[in-house]
C-alpha cells in the first residue's frame, strides 16, 4: 500500500533544509492585519521576527484549506492509497481536523498522530513515520509506535513576556495570570498532560534559574542518551548556546541541536524566548 506522509511547516523541515521523498509539507499561515503569508514559503523566519521587533501583533492559522485539498488530490492522482499525517498538535492548531475533513471528502484513508507539540518533536515523528512505512509497517502499526513516542516527550518554553501568548488564546487561564507578575520568568510547557496546550509549569527570577528547573525536570523524566534534544530560540543564539553547554554537562551523550524557533510559535512567545524539547528515540 502506497502511503504519503504529510506534515506542515511547524516541523521546521524547510528551514532545516530537510527534504525526504514521500514527505509533503503544507504551509501554516502568518497574518499581519490584512496581509497573509505562507510560513517558510512567502515569509522567512528572519522576516517574521523583524515584524515582531517592530511591534506587529501577528496571528497564525492552519494551512489554507485549498492547499490541503490540492495536495491530497495530487497524492491520489500519484497513486497514493492513504495519508499518514504528523501535523502541529491539536492543542495549538485545527490542522488535524481540517486534514481529516478533506481526506473524508476525497475518500482516502487517513490517520494522524497528535505530537502534543510541534517543531523538533513533530519533525522527528514525521521522519520516523516515513521510515516505518517504507519498511512495510501498516498505518495502524506506525500510529501505535509514534503515538507512544509522542507521550515520552516534552516541550518547555521560557518567554520574556506573555503578551503575545495571552492575546492569541494559546495560553491557559492559569498561565496567563503570570503575565501580571513583575520580575518573573515564567516557565511554560506542553506535552500529553496538557493535551498540547501551553500551560504554566513554574516561575523563577532569572533565565539561568529557569534552565536549572528544566534540567532537573528532564532528569525526573529520565532523559538520557537514548533521547534527542533541541534548543530553539527567538533571536537569542548566544543564550541558546549557553543553555546547551549546561545541558551537555548534565546529559552527556544526548544529542542536542540548536535552531531558530519556528515562527508560528515564536510570534506568540516573543523576542528573546528560548525553548527546549526532548523526545525518546523510537
């Protein structure tokens, strides 16, 4: 059975220069008042963050329904008999629901994994889905393995402020209340427990202390050399590299990469945000 893997630009695969036969990447949208851009297609991460620096309150949304329908129709024309999707999580976007609706209309078998996050975790699962399907695993078998892997992952985010998150509605009420606190670094997180929604985890006085809290939590989660980590930042490469040095000292042997935070997340978390993700290897 010929199966296509479909993800979206939340995976960051375009910005990381990753192209794999049989993986198709739909563009999420970034809106600036009356202008709408296709993430990583008609606007770059750097251009997006320049708008944020200039004070633009950007909004994000799922891929255009027409783009989803056109891609799925093309896949059917090319002989694909099913679609296995690894989109940005349900807690952040309605992308999964839109894909399900269009697949049903076009009468093609469809299955989607909820990654409970986006970015590195989403990318890792999409790449693994392609690998497993190429090895002859069924869609159901692939789903079972990847959904289990998604449960053994976590994302922490440390923004400088919560203005963008609270306005966008992507923050729970409890986390939003942190926005009124002065001289506090909120530590936010999302995983299976939060159902992919951004929630408050803790609050500290400095970014350095936030790193300490996250490191201790990763130790409780048994993060080790059988996991991968990704540190993502919004215009703070220096801070990200300092965090990586501390992670390397605490988790020797665990692969860690550093990237720009994907812009559909960064426009909500703001300039200076640093995030960290882990996922256990499948």
